[in-house]
């Protein structure tokens, strides 16, 4: 079979387009296939935990040029109290419509990269169990066959490439929480913008200050609240107004567009590849979005996959490379996965007394004077080890000294 490209990538968002950028840089002939046409939005908020990948992909400046806020504080509310602090680096919250489009265009700036948008992959071409390419069709029903030595599924959590290639799912956990979000204009801002997280009545509220006058507001709610909010989206705002300070801050604010939601996001790892195929991004690993790691994880996998493809050119067997990719992926993403599952599963409504005591302690400096020196020990004893490790890691940028 004559190859159309070195690599076919199904899915051209954060995972697929960033892999195409890296392969384009290496001079590889790449074709991205996506059933969407860009620019287009997708079901996702867009808190970016780390920005170094955008910088390495050489798109950070362009993403920031839209006038996004650089947010370097985080505030966590419990009832009517809150704790706020600096983060070791700033974050930005670019809409997916724009972020994905910038990445796609970056990839297309390399002459060897092509995009077939509005084309859906409908099946894999296999020869003696080895994947040789994909069959695609467009919205008018026209069909085409594309062959390549490698097909990468970057086609998200409902990945058909994963299904057709028989990728196995492991360490899985069914969706825990429904998520809803929407874009609001003119929410009264904090003096200094912060990512705001509200832990209230077993729910998690989040406010991402995207740019002056525009915020992304979200709620992870209890499973039995999904139908109610999906049927009556006004409930979203009613619940949001119960969060501390939000009734006032939402006066004069308006929803732009609609409230978007999902009953929940599946949690799993999948086999990362086999003969002639591989998976990156949500296609290979997905988790509840409460910790805002998915986009960053997709970038990380694109970088690892580009390395594997480079090594393959040097003659290393693909089986070994995929095995290494999967091991490295799972080692790097395992801690965030465990933290996310622990966070979302242990989230519960505080009892009346727990809440009353916390409100009384939060406003008492003598309590904090006594408690702060013991917090690290307490966290070590009470938490899963990775939580303390991640705190210690972040503390280094505030001068924490291991010695
Ligand atoms: C409600 C919600 C909120 C989230 N919030 C955050 C957050 O704040 N921060 C964060 O980091 N992460 C967040 N995430 C996670 C994040 O959205 C994902 O991790 C990320 O989108 C994964 O990117 P991807 O490129 O792997 O897949 P996707 O973004 O899902 O892209 C897959 C692409 O594949 C295409 N495709 C699928 N099937 C085919 C086919 N057969 N043929 C052709 N094309 C196909 C689709 O059209 C799509 O464009 C959130 C997720 C959800 C659901």
C-alpha cells in the first residue's frame, strides 16, 4: 500500500495538533484528520496548570496576545471563609476555540503538515493485525483511504482508534461528578484576580478569571443534580449565587451563550499503542476535570510520542518504543490521576459542627499561629503521599529547603 504520509493523526486539538507541530518541525509528512472544522469549541473549560508546553510549541505569545489575564493567585472558599495564596507560576485561561485554532495553524505553518477538517475517520485499515491506515469520509459522504506506517489516535475520550485497535482500558473508575460551566460577562472582580474554588455542600464551584469582564464559571455537582440542571439551566446560576459573595458579584452580570454540561468524565488509562498505531491525549488517559490537568497531560503525551517517533527513525523497534512510552506516561500521570480520584471521591458535605468550627477557626489568628507549624505533619499523616509531595514541590518556589 502506498503511504500518503509518515503519520496520520486522528483528532487535531491539544493532543493531535501539538504532535503535528513537533513532527512538522522534524520535517515529517503528517496528515491530521478531524471531523470538526476549525475554529471550533469543544466540551472543556481551559484552566492551564503549566505553560511551559505552550512556550516549547512556540505559541505562548500568540495565545497571550488576546489580552488574557495572568493569574498567579488561588483562593479556596469553605463556607463563608477562604484561604488565598500565591502560585509558583501564573496561569492563563484561553478558550479552546482559540487555543486549538492557534495550535492547528502552527502545525499548518510547516509545509509537510496537512489538515483534513470536516473528515471523519470511519475505520482502520488492517493487514494481518497491523494497522496500515484509515478510511475517512466527509460530510457529503465522499470517501477516501489514507495509508501510513503509523496512525495516532488523538481523538478524545470516545476514541474510535482505541476501539478499533482493541486498546485495553485499565485502572479505570466510572465518572464521579457531573460538570456544568458557562461564560459570564461583568461579574464583579476581585481586586487582584485569583482562580477561585468553592468547596461548598459537597459541590465544587470554580471561577476562572479569563480576561477583564469575562469569566468562566463552573460547578461540579452531586450526581443526582445532573438531570435537574440539564433540564433547567437557570438552576446553575441559582446554585452559584449561594457561593460566598457570588450573589452580590453576579448582580449586573450576564451569561453569554448557554450553560454546558456533562454527566461526568470517565477515568482510565488505555494501552498506548501496538503495531502501526498509538494513542495520545484523552484517547489514552482521561480523568475528572476537577484538577484541571487534561490539556497539560495531552501536551506532555504529544512530546513523549514525538520522541518515540524520532527514535523509530533511528531503527528502534516500535514495540519497545510504545512500551517505553506507556511506562513513562503512566509514571508521569499516575500521581495526578490518584490525586484527582482521591479529591473527587473524598469531597463531601461538611457536617454542621465541622463547618461551624472551621468558620470560628478561620477568623482566629491565634488558631493559625498554633496550627500552621503542624500542618505539614498533619498532611503527611492524613493524605495520600503524592499530595504532600506535590505541596513540597510547589513550596520550593517559595524558598522551601530540603536540606
Ligand atoms: C467539562 C470539562 C472541563 C474540563 N476542564 C479542563 C480544564 O479546565 N483544564 C484542563 O487542562 N483540562 C480540562 N478538561 C480536560 C480536557 O478538555 C481534555 O483533557 C482535552 O481536551 C484532551 O484533548 P485531546 O486533544 O486529547 O482530545 P479532544 O480535545 O477531545 O479532541 C479530540 C478531537 O478528535 C476529533 N475526533 C474524534 N473522533 C474522530 C473521528 N472518528 N474522526 C475524526 N476526528 C475525530 C474531535 O472532533 C476532536 O476535535 C475538561 C474536560 C471536560 C469534559
